[in-house]
């Protein structure tokens, strides 16, 4: 993919690496090295650690990154935010609101209560964690120390993404685990699978925006520019993407003579490209809605839901349910590009594309 | 196989030309000084060796590998003390060294490395954000030594070091050379390069103006010693007498003060010639050539 790729064969070629180290063994002094790995934990962990080091060039960078960031107390602050701001008020509201009927609280209600604030705030937190990842080191000069070690630039970007993603994902998961523990204690009926998948999707949302921010920080030479790009993309998605998606469909119908169902499909498809909307509809699927209901539910208002259900998704309406009707799959099923797997893929593209652009530009830049 | 081979390396940043066709060969096992004023292009040259920047034209090989295509392989066997670096403020000195060991697959004794560069064990367990410039410099030097590299690239290594630290650093440079490593050492201070290097290249305005042994450099420096002599009273013919001595390039009189440019071993002959001319020497002062004058000596000599 890039002419920088040559360095990578070293990791795939252990014999070669051993041979290189071989000359050093003869004249090394053989001093006692016990105690230097005291912080590596148990022997199983130490074994995994060694294996990862041998296998992946980025692993040590990611570990250093995580360790460095943990020390900044950012991780603890974020954990406090995710538990204190995201989880506790929702839990309190639910528990107080249900009073004696607390056992009727469902996983669905817990996620619904917090979905807006989560899809709004998780990206912001992730951008804050990631935007200075590469540019910050470039500005301070520590990148010179890092790149004087045998890492290629892709290792640095990958290590940054993995390390900082962990910094975002761990507090999110901690928040969910604590919430689950509280809900289980008060006797709520939890769907374990729904809770687990919902938590993982939220962590993925954080990872996607961390990737976007790290990609921006690799692509630009200053942290300021990286922040402008990452925040700009996010603000555009939140404020303008929805209306862009619906008007794009309308324009197709107006000027290209597209059929109504085609134009609705285009609108829905564009909506799904927004990772925060993709996250929302995937959580709905995870919590037990049918795929078609989750997709149709992305639009506001019963009439539009009905239109999307029938015309974009080829579904049928049946009476009953929260909005007076339920959207059910038609004979042809849901088109593959609206399936859960496709939506997950669109989210992952948001992780991959900015990183590829970032790596490309960083890989060829003069530092 | 040379440790470093630069062939016509040119680097332009926009309109600015940082390097103009640099040719240079550093042999294996030598301490090679890279001398030049600030802004001459020393750091850009080192950046090319480490693939931090890519040359506009020309080729660079390090340890037999292409500096760009095989950079990672080069850096496995190279220890670097870069210029304008920073450390990770929240990690301790020891964690820095462990990270380098892990990155290079080396198993050096961290305590021994710390002792070698003169960093206290107590300081090593503190966060490096609180280190002084000299301590940071010692830490990064220790990091460069991890894994017994075949090549050490040290960019202005004495920056921030006290005289003791600078002496320690020079000892380490010699020890590393004696172990078999090649040391590439940049500086803008003549004295540092002179006291430790086997050979020297002089870079000015992005061009290598001279490559010489340290003896040759010393001779060139000596040729440019400036002797200032104050006489008790002005004496006609004193300057002419000084100018007649072997090894004197120029002698001028300004009242009772004579300024004589000469080789340093001609100093005593000059003084006695002045006294023979009937002048009474009240005081004299010698000044070694500055780097700029040295460059002038080389550039004038070559062209």
C-alpha cells in the first residue's frame, strides 16, 4: 500500500531479527536482569505481553500510550464522567420513577433513556482524547525520540489508535458494568445479551471517533488543525447530515426523475452513513427490535416511519405497537445494504478511512 | 562497508534549500564529528539519515541500508540522541528505558545504564517531566545506548550538560567507539569535536566545505591563531619585524598594539622578533580561531 511497508517484514521474519540480535549476545556482559519486569504482572500476562510484542510492531507503542494517558488522570476523570454524568442520573431517574415497580425496568428503557446523551457526548470525549495523539508529539519533539526507535510510522499511528481507544472504551465499559450491577441489585429484568451488545456498540462509537481524531492528528502537522478537522466533521454530521440526507433524496426525485422508493432508499442510506445514527439504530436492533423496525425508526413521525417502512425497506405495516402500527419485513426481506452487518460496516469505515488518509499523509510527511 | 554514505543529498523545503549536494562517507568504527554553525543543515542531514525527512535528490545509506526504504532496519541497530526532542513527561526515567528495551528487543541492565550516564536511581523513578535539561539529556543518551547499537547518532549531545556531564559524555563516546560502534556526533562548538573525534566534516550553508582528520583541523585552527601584543610605546618597524617571521600570515600595528595572525607554534618567535626590533613587550594575548574563522580558512584554502 505504501513504500514504507518494507519495514514490516521484520516482524514476520523472526529468524532475521534473531540473527541481527545474535552479534550482540557475545559481548553483552550477562548482568543480572531480574526485577526489571516487576510490573508485568502474572506469568500468563507476561507470556501474552511477550507474544504481542513479537507479533505486532504497534503493541509497545499502544501500551506506552495507554500507560502515559492513564497517568494523566484523564482515564479516571472519564470514568467519573461516564459513571457520574451518564449512568447515575439515568439509574436514579429510573429507580425513583418506577418506585415499588422497580423490577419492571428493562434494558431497553435504560438504553433509551441515555441514547441521545451518549451518542452526543461519546464522540466529543473521543475527539478530546484523540486529536493531539500524533500532532502533540510532533509539536513537543517526543516524536523524534519515538521514531528513532525501530517503529515505522504506521506502527505509531496504529499504536496511538489502539492505546487511546482503550482510554475511551474502558471508562465506557466501566460505566455500563456498574450500571448493570446497580440494576441487577434492585431486581430489574436485564437482557444480558442486549446489555452486552449495547455496551460494546457504545464502546465502538467511542473507538470510531477516536480513530477519526487520531487520523486527523496524523494527517495534519499541528494539534490545532487536527482539532478543527475532527470537530468540523462531527459538527457537520450532527447539524447538517440529516437534512443533507433527506434533501439528497428529494433532489434525486425532483431533477433526476428517480422513483419515490429509490429516493427514500438514498436518504435512508445516507442517514446510515452517519456513525452516530448508525449507532442508534444498531442499539435498537440489539435491544430486540427487528432490523426493519430499527431502520424505519430512524426517522421522526409515524407517517415518515410508515413511508420508509413500505417504500424504502419493502416492509408491511401491521396494526398495534407503540405508534399504532408495527413495521414488519416484506416478502423480499430487508435489502442487504440496510442490514445490521452493513450498518456496522459503515461505522467501521469511519474508523478506517480517516486512519488511512492520516497514515498516508503522515507516512510521506517531513517531520 | 561505510557506516554512513551520503551521495549528492539535496533537500529543499519550499523555497529554502537546506542541503546542497552533500557527499560524505563515515567509516565503520570511527568517531565522526559533524561541525557547523547553527542553521548550517546539520539536523536536516541527521533527519535524512533517520528518514524523518526525505531528500529532494541524492541518496543516503546507513549501515548498508537505504535510509528511506530500510529505515526501520537501520533504527534497530542505531542509537539516537536527537536535537529538539522531548521526553514523555508522565513516564519515569526507568519506564523510558524499559520502553526502549522493549522496542529494540534488548535486555540491557537499566541500573547499569543509569550509572553510566550519571543519572541517580532516585531520579530514575521520578516522572521525567520534572527533569532538568541536563537530566533529560542524560536520560536520552542512556536510551540511545540501549541494545549496544552499531551506530550512535548524537545531535549536539553536550546541550544542557554541565562540564562534568560533557566529560562523561565524551568518555562514553570513546567507550562506544572502542566497543566497535561508529559514532556520528554533531556540534557547533569546535572544542567538543576536536577533543573526541577521529575525523571531522564541516558543513556551512548546506554544503560540506571540508572533511579532514582532527590533526588537519587542528593545524588549520592553529594557522589562524591571533596574537595581540601591547608594547610599552609605539615602535616603528615592529610590525614589519613580526611579519618577517616564518608562519606569520599578517601583522598590523595600531599605535602601541600589534595584531599578528600566525601559526600557534610561531608565537614565541614573533615575540622575540618584536623585542629584537627594539620594542618592549608589556603584555600579550592569544586567541584561538573561532569556528567562523576556521570555516574561512577552509573555504579560502579550497577555492
